[in-house]
C-alpha cells in the first residue's frame, strides 16, 4: 500500500516578473507609495522649536533622556500608556479595514509591499518590462547581463541605505547625526543599525519579495478570522467569465484566458482560482482585466472588489448589495466604536494631564527616628517632575489631621528649583512633637503638596506617618 506524501510546507521560489499596468488602482498605489515614503524619509528633518533646553526635532524618540516627542506632544516614561493606546488603536484599525476591505493594508501600505513595489519599479527602468526581464533571466551571464544586474543592485543598495539611514534619524537629532555619519564619528550602534536595515531591505525587497508575505508574515493566516462573507475583497466572477476561450463563441464566458491578471500579479498567483492566502488584494489584476475588457468590448468588473455574499444574487441576475451595506455592518461598527472610544480617551488624557508631577517614597529603614527632645521623625524621598520648558520654583508642604512639621534636607526653606523638562529628587523630613498624637499613634495619614510658585499649579500625593509603636 502506497503511503501518500505529506504536503510540503515550503515551495522553492519561482521568479516572478510583474508586467507594467495602468489604471485606477495602479495610480492609487503610486500616490500611496509617494506619500508613505515621503513621510518616512522626510519626517525626521521637520524642525519644531521647543525652547533652549529641549530638542528641536518634531518627531523624536529620545532614548537617552527617555522621552518621545511628537510636534507639541511630549511623552514621558511613566506615560507609556499613550504609546500602548496608539498600538491598540493601530491593531483595531487593522481589524476594521480587514473586516471591511480585506487585506488592503498588505496591498497598499505594508512596508514590504511599498519597498518591493519601489524595487520592481527600479528593475523595470533598468532591465525593461516583463518580457525583457524574462529574456534576461534566461540569458547567459555575459557583459550586458552583468552590467544591468550590477546597476540594478547598486540602485537597490542606495534605496536600502537611505531606508536604514532614515530610521536612525528618528532616535537623535537628524542634522547632527548626518554630519557625524559622514564624518565617521557617529556611535557604532548607528552604523550597525543602518547596516542591518540596509541588508534586510535589500534582501526582502529585492530578492525574497513574496516569500516574506507567504512564509514570514503571520497576517495572511490571521486574516481569515477578520473576514466574513460580507468582506469586500478582490475576486473573479467565474459565473460570468467561464468557460474561458481564446475565441469569442456564443457558449463561452467573458474571460479570454489572456493571462493578463496573472502577468501583473506581484505574488504570481491566478485570481481566477479563487481566494488564496498569497493574495494581498493589491487590485492590479483588476486594472489589467478592465483594460482587456475595454479592448474586447465587454463590461468591466470581471475581476473586481466583491463579497462572497453577492455571488448568489449576481448568479441569479440580481444587482449586488450596495457597497455601504457591506462596510457598515455590526462588526465594522463595533470596531469603529472601540477605535473611536480609545482615541477619545487618549486625547482626553492628553489634555487633562498636569505639567508637574511627584512621587513620594517613605524611607523604610528605619521607619522612624526618636530625636533627643522626644520628637518622632520620618524620612521621605520626593521626586518632582517639571514638564515645562523653563526652570520652575516649587513649594513643598503637607496637610494632615494633626500638626506636623516638614523640612527639606540641606535647605532652610521648602522651595525647590527644578530644571526645565527634568526630574529632581529631594529628601524631606516630617517631624511630630512629643505631645502630638501622630508621635504615639502607629500611623497617621498625610498628604504632600507641591505648588508652582509662579502660576499656582499644584499636585499632591498621599502617604503615612509612622509613630512610635504602642
């Protein structure tokens, strides 16, 4: 008895040479590519004046000082919930668009798609369109082939190097780092990061291409849970196109089996075979098929964005459900509501946050000290954070149900000056006289206050005072 061979988990890569195509979706992809690459490459160079003590870069992840700057917004380490909220919004947004329009992220804005598209464009400029590239692939390695390949690889390396270089500019002042990079004085981490990103971009966009989407990216396998019968995705109207025939006969469909949809596909698949994990819904097959339909005098839409739930109606000759009904349904409305709720919460938290903050940590060893006059003293470490762009004076005080005195270590006053956009730590003492109830009670609740001397802004933290054990 013959045992069937188990299915292969990996198929060797076959060269794909997408043909040039024009149309609505191809034009939209060009615009999206230009916008996304423009944002990526140019954003680190946007200047934003924050004052003399803060960086002038509009978007900066300052790892050394543990800050994230985004135009007028400054995120501190203890405010990482803003970043977490943005990541949750990004995930919900991905679920929303996938539920409504399939893998539009993969087809239009995924970095792998954008840079692969750019590399294919360079390849087409240097080596020619599909037929010329196929001939070059099959040709022997002569001077012409080496010249074209080395030219293409050199341009790819320039793009990959610019990609890695742009990334490191997000983590330090871009003009300063650019000078250091060319002068050879930048930190080794910068050169290492650029080298790694250059190599991965060159490899993924130039050689692996669709292999990254099929074998390395988890999203093709997750998308099934995000899609349903009402999801609009790229599909083939087989009830209209079959049976296929090169010649137009009465009993044949509209598909003339020209292979135009296959020749333009960057994944090398045939959309007429139905839904496939490899399809990134880039819609280039729609442009190619519509162009052929125009030439043979048939209606457009043989390949189009459509939902599986439309198939029974269209087969029966009925009009499909309106697009807005596919998009506005319970799942997409729920995703939109959750996305909006989180966004509103982040904006609200951003506007109500204070420009000063403090933390209070009691010194536990020892919990209290009995002084020579019988007074009981507790020690606290206060960290005061000044988010303003200029130095501020803050007055430290406390309130409690009993009389307690406060003293700042090394100072005769309770005024503390904090540098702009920084945190200062100070040790303070809270003292209860022998006759005060707090001196003999086990614990007494108290509240530390800090007040901006200039504008009266206040913040507080609660703590306890430890008295002598009974």
